[in-house]
C-alpha cells in the first residue's frame, strides 16, 4: 500500500502566479515490482492513510522560465496568432471568437503544443504588418534550455495561410515554449511573441482525422495484444494491458459486499481513474495519441438512436454489432447460437473473453472474467443487442444532468451513472435468452409477451442483487459444452431459508408484469432462480462488472468528465461537500452490506464512494487494501476553475453542443444562464 503525497508548492513568476504542474494522467510507474498510480500537482496536500510510505512527487521546472507575451490594449497593435495541430481547426480557447467555457490556466498562454504531433502556425489578425505576400518565419523554442538545438523553425505563407510544421516530444506542463514571429523583410527582428504549454487534447471521436483515428485504433489494440510484462519490456513502465484494467474494474465492481465503483457518489471519479490509466498506456505505445470521447448525443439527435447505427461501431472503430435473427426479441436460444454476438469485424473481430486466473473468490460459472452472477458461456466478448424503447442518451439527458443537480456535486456524480450514459452499456450489451421465460408465459405466470420482454431486460440486475444479499451463490467449475455452447449447464445454489425471500421479492419487483394471483407463484419463481433456467438469461459484456473487456467501453466515460468540467467552469455546485456518514447521508446504494455473513452498516461497505476513497487493490487481490489517488484528489485535478488546481495532462477540445441548439435543451444556453447565476451569487457573498 502506497501513500500518495500531493505537492503543494507554488511558484511566483514576474508576470503571473502559477502552480507547479505535473503530468497527472494517473500515470503508472514500476517501483520494485509494485505499480504506483500517481497524480500531479494539486493545490491542497492530501494524505491517504493506507501505508507508512510517503511518495511525494518531485518538483518541475519553474514557470518563471516562460517568456510571457505582452497584451496590447487594441488588436490593431499586434499580430494575433496561435498554434494548432495540423489537420484540425484552432481550439476555441485560442480563437478570435471568444468562448466563455475555458480553462483558467490557459489564459497565461497563446497556444498549446500537443506531444509528438505536427503543429502549425495560424495567424488571426495582421494589423501590425503591411505585408500581403511572402512568408513569416517563426521559431518555437523550449524554455527548458537556451540551446538553439531546442528550437524548431517554420514558415507561414501570408497569402494562403499555409504553414510548415514543428513537432516536439514534450511532457504536459513540464514542457513550455516561446514562440517568435519574424517579418518577411527582416528575419532577425521578432514582431510578435507568445508562449505555449505542452498538453494533450481529447477530441470527439468523429472529429479525428482518418489518419489519427486509424492510429488511435491501432495503438489501442496493442493493449489487447500484449501482456503487462511484454508491454513494459517494449514500451516502458507506463504501459498497462487491457487485462490489467479489466482486472481492476472486475475486482472493484464484483465484490459481494458492494459495488465500489458504481451505485454511489464515487462513480465518476473512479471511472476517471480507470480512463486515465488507459490513456497513459496508449501514450506509452504512441506518445502522439489522445483518448477520444464519444458524444453519443450527437448520434441520438441525428436520429441514430441505437449503437449499431453510430460512428463507434464500425469496422474502422470498435467493430460492428452483430444482429440476432429476430431483432425485436433479441438473441434467443431458439434461433441464435450464444457465440453469434461476437464482434464480427475490425481490429477486435472475434475478441475472446478472458478467463479469471487471478481472483479465486470471484471465479464463478465457467471461469471467465465476468460478473459472478453472469453465467454467459460464450467464449467471445458478446454484444446481445435487441430492439427496445431505450435510446442513446440525448441532449435532454445531458441538459437535465447539468440543470437538475446543481444543488449537490455528489448528486451530480451519482446521477451521471444513469440516464446520461447507462443506456449506452445497456443497448450494446443487452441480454441473451429471453425465451427461457416462454414456458412461464405460456403457463400464465407472466401477463403477456411485452411484459416478459420488460422483465427479461432487468433480470441480470435482480440476480446481482440476490448475489449481494447472499440469497444465491453462483456455482463454480461449470463445464463448457464447446460443441454447443447453448447446452452448457451451470446455475445458482440457494439456501432453503432464502427461497421464500426470493419468490416474494420477484412478485413485488414485477408486480405489473406477473400474475400474482396464482397461489404457487412465489414458489415457482424461487425454483426458476434456484434450480431452473433463471441463470440462463445472460447479460452482454458491456453491462456487467467486466465491461472494459469490450474496447468501446473506453470512449464512453470521458464524455461525462467533459460535462462535469463544463458545470465547474460556469461556477460549480451550490454544495460541493462529500457525504461522510452512509447511515444518515447517501454515499452508496449498498451502505448496509453483507460482510462475514453479517448484514449491517459496516464502515467499509461504501469503500470507493467517499472523498478519500481509493480503488480496491486489484494488484494484491486483497479486498481491504487500497490503491491509487483518492476521489478528492482526482476531483481537484480535473477542476478547471483555477490555474492553481487543474493538472490533468489533457484538455477537451471544446465545450460546444451546437447539435442541441435546435432543441429546447440548448446546453450552451443553459451554461450561459448558470454562469450568470453564479456571478451574481459570488458578488452577493
């Protein structure tokens, strides 16, 4: 167990007061075989009391080395320029069109330099020079050295706007640059100067150029090709395989006592941790790559309401989604082999499910790295899509999250796990085998087919609840029938004392779907779970505790972090405190949990959802050991409101939701209103 110290030193430069910065991307290093997850500089020191070891981060070069540009009082007094990544538009934060949603610390810079990427000059306004033709010469120099070898030069065609490129292998925040621009007639005298800082940019998935999209997919696939050991040997200590991340997610989400990364207020911070480790691993393989985010509301507003219709599920991205024989009823025992929902094409075609060789306590069913309550026998990562009334999250869902939960920051965190993103997982993963309910439907225990379909869609979540309550124990060591996976047999064991509880709960849960007047209904449903086919409704991999096994998982959660940053930029929340008492405050859904056979409000039931919670340590596999930064530290690091706080190694490309403007759920308009509200509130206090 490592203790993570957060450096709180600040440096005063002549022009501005800035914090020291470090690459907070939750990068991983190797220390005596023990992996250390670390954060960058934050304003407030934070100590995690899990070990006697204190690993304070080292200091970085002083920002006083920056050559800050002067700010003229009128645009006509200067040449206004910036840098942009070749093939992309200028970022909103440096464009001549002002944006209210921005990162506070960027006000100190004229541009950013993206690591190992071609950057070109862009001139907005040239009121100082009379030249209309010819070229500007420009020079970008590292401020870390006075050596000319740390400079790169380029030219900018005044008439066409074309620019040659510069490319730096830089480290976010550590690497800063001076930029000088020279007149065509005088390549010795600088007519304009500015500064830049090294940062990654997370762009929306469809905004990537064809080349960059291909590079991202190729780079990501390496995390599935190599083991941790192979990757580290080839790419260094920041590399982690997807298996490593899958294990972490599974170990934290599949514990019997509670879900320590979902179903509570720690959901968003915990997933930022996973996401940033994944991105750091990508960059170990290829330092020019950033993790894109998928804004699924764009697809939904364009009428592409189901995942299979979207940019995320093509052969060029994460593979298309296979269709069942009957899309309206989904994948069925009667018509679809259980393995027919495998990824059919693209880089991850035929991606196999991993076996659980690490956590014996969580090894159930057929031995796959899947949720304990999932008895899915398919050897492949499965997307059991079907036609439902659910759609991808909409502008309304994201608008409502920003609008309705401004009173409480942690309510925002918790609600982000539902309608703003959950249907993505549900529509991709969905369920296999709803026709196992047909016999009960025919016997009159279910009202009609539509009710059976509705019941089926939530069935695995009921099994998850029974597992957490100790009512069912998933069987272990079940044997796969590799000639016909549909015929594989497994199931749940139940204590006789739990049978009545199981039956009565199902009748209450599905009161509208079931015929509750049948005298033996409770017994029939208990038998269905404990000795019948209740285990044979299989969740797809996207909707259970091993969801990172599906590569499309990784572009979902940055979309939520972007929403959080947007809310923080306009003023934050009325109440930004973390709940600390799970008995009197909402911390997690499993505040009363089963530990050592006793159901109670144990102090550790909500591990993962407190301000000072870390991840459960999946490396050691010990439930009561912890790993990595706290939720509070991650929140501080992703807070864009102050130059003294924000320390993620990336920024998001923009905070524009132009596709929502035509609806009554205008997110940008809402943000403008909220910004005005918090300005008035701040002035009043």
